[in-house]
C-alpha cells in the first residue's frame, strides 16, 4: 500500500509504503538511503520533537509528523507494520488520519498468533504545565475526554468525550483535520515550519471564519483533531492502553510527558491479557491478537 504527498512542515514531496511485519515488531519507519536501509521504531525512547508535531529519531534517521499515521494504525488496532519513507516526514495527505485509514482498510488486516497484552492503569497519573494538564485514571475501557480553549469566536472552549473503539475512531475522529491561524503563517515559515501547509491539508482560521471553501467537517473538528493527535502520541507506549485520559489544553509536549510518566511509574499499572474478566474490551480487530496488514494486498 503506497501513497504520496508533501510533508506538512518540510514542504518536501514524500512517498509512504506500508508493509506487513511479524508479531512483536511494532511500528517501524524505514528509509532506504545510499548506505542501505535505516530504521527507527515508533517508541517513546526515540522521541525527539514535540513542537507542533511529533518526531522520532534513531541512528541518524529522523521522521517528523508521525502522529496522524500512528493514530490511524493505533485507532484501527494495527500494531505491527513497516512504514517505508522516501523522505524525513510522513505525507500530510488531507491533514487528518482519514486517508491512511481508508488505505489500510483497502489493503486488509489479519490477526496474528501472538496475543498483545494491555497496559491497564490502576492509579492516577498526571502531568501539567501552568494551566494545561493531562491525566489518566483507572477505567475498564479506553476513553478520552479532551478540552481545548482558544481566544477565537469560532473555537472558544470545546470538549469531546470519546469512547475509544476502532469503529468509533473511524466514524468520529479519523477525518478531523489539523488547523492553524492565518495570522501565524509567516511566523511558522520563519521558524522552518508549516512549509507544506495549504488549504488542501490544513483548516486555516481567519479573523471570523475558516478560509477553506469546504468549511468544517464537524462543528467541533478542532477538538476532535486533538483527540486524534493524542491517540497517535499514545502509540509510543508500544502497547494498547486501558484507562480514562482527561486532557485540558494539553498538546504534543504534554502527551509525550504523560507517556514518559506512565512508563516510569510502573507501580501504577499492570499488564493484563484479553482474557482478564476485569477488563471490558471493545469488540474490533486487534482486540485479542496482534494485527498486521494483509501481505497479499500490499503493493
């Protein structure tokens, strides 16, 4: 399965090809350079950047803006895949995870013969920075409650409560696009960011309304996209998560700090199998086994 586009921040053309991987592989980004293939796993230990996007790096190979693809994979319950890139950034596509979801579904997925344990939160974990915060508390199902607040009449304060299953991810979250303000464009360019941004891959917000002729896909598309980003960033844990996440104006940096704290505070979670009766798992692909792409349908 292959798709092409431009990097949202680099503005450079890039092609992405997804290939199946064996159980236990995880999500691995690969680039075929002059000296041979180089790889970096989507793991918290490889996190390098959280400024307006999530970036990972290892052995001299770095990839930016991985969160939308990771959200598509994690949202659908796919946990083993090779993602081959011709550049250093995942293509922006339309600024959401929707195009990746549809490509993955067209390729098909298959359960694998190794069960994936779940990381189940048993005690609250919280991180904050000023008036922004994110926490995770014990729950029997995966859930996200996200709140954003912007001093703009079109956005204001929005909260979205998301009961996380692959079906609800596809229906409610996957197509929510990234967004930015028109008066910040030149500032982003001066910092080497947003060079590939356009009305085709970003909701651009003017003084009173969105600049895009197509308007919004959802009235609260802005907060839904923040949920999407969080799902992508949580994939850096390397395991599916069971708990209730509560975020208030968090963003990539706090998402990453929460992932870091979860991994450090091992006394506040346990690994459980899908057979554990204390866990009510969503019925969907990936619930009881590791999942990868269907090899016969990959280009």
